[in-house]
C-alpha cells in the first residue's frame, strides 16, 4: 500500500504545472521529433530517432511518476496551522550553536525538499529532529556527516 505524502499547496501546484507542460508541450514535441526522424530512413543508424525515443521514455516515465505523486499527495496549508510546536509546513529559525550562525528552514514533504533553498524534508535527519520541538529547545541532530546542535529561535506558519 502506497503512503500519502504531505505537500504544501505551492508544491502541489508546481507538480501539476510540470505535468501539464509534459502532457501539452513536451510529449507532442517529442512525437513530432520521432516522426521527423523516422522520415530520414534507416532507423538502425539514425541517431536522431534513438535520441527522440530515449527522450520519449524519460517523458512518459516522468508523467507516470508525477501522476502517482499527485494521487498520493496530502495537501496541507501551513497558514491554517496555528500552534507553538514545529510541524509540517513550519518555517523555523534556528541558531547553530557551534558556529553561532542563524539558519532558516521550512519543513516540507519529500517531493518538494530543496536544501539549497532552505526547504528540508520532514523525513530527513534534520526535519525529524525538529518536529514537535518548541521555541527555546536545543536539538541535537545526528546526520551522516556530522552532529549538529540547534537552538530554536522562532516558529511560524505562513
């Protein structure tokens, strides 16, 4: 049985937009490319045809992947959550105790995680460690690369 995955409304919208682009733009263009490459004759030595077929495989696979993700999505609007503890959708400001550096994280589902932009999955070591904590708590996070300690400074749900 497949598990439902939490996702923000913005993340859900991005998945829908990518799916629509694949269905309405990429797939029709790929079909046209395959047709044009076929017209060039001998398919066994036709690099354009093989490239187009490879792209078709990628596009169709991604379409199926997105349809599954959307079907299993559990859309949660963080702005409707009002609590003092860290939960899905929370934006958290922490102080890295070792470096005295402040960092901001938004806890999101695995499908919209983007560590470079401060969006961390609730299933990651950092995300799991932060869940259900409150302002003032100090959290020790054991990640594969190192152990970190964060003090929670702020929690907001936007």
